[in-house]
C-alpha cells in the first residue's frame, strides 16, 4: 500500500486573488485616492505619501492575517448585540 494520499480541495483554504498584494477593494480605493490627489489636485508628494503609507499598512495587516480586511468589513455590517 502506498503512502501517497489525495487531499480534496477545500475552498476555505484557497487564497483569494489580490491586486498588488492587497484585497481588491482596498487596492482600488488606494489607487483611486492616489490618482485623485496627483491628477486632480496636482499634489504629487501627497499622492505618493498616501500610496506608500496605505500600501505599507495594507501589507502589514495582510502579512499577519490575510482575511483581516474581510473580518473588519463584516464587523461593520453585522451588529454585535441584537436588541429586540
């Protein structure tokens, strides 16, 4: 008998696709804020700062917990205490 075993795919363990290493919604918000600052307001330094800080914060959060942004978004939508 062989020791090779087939492990079925589990969707809960699958990694979601990330844009620039961040969740898609957060990356889109970051890119749009940066583009707004740099192209509309002509604040290139502020746009680069927002991009750097936002990207660094996002990578730091997703480094420890890849689903942190989804958990935080779910906490805003679902009330913690159900009051009758």
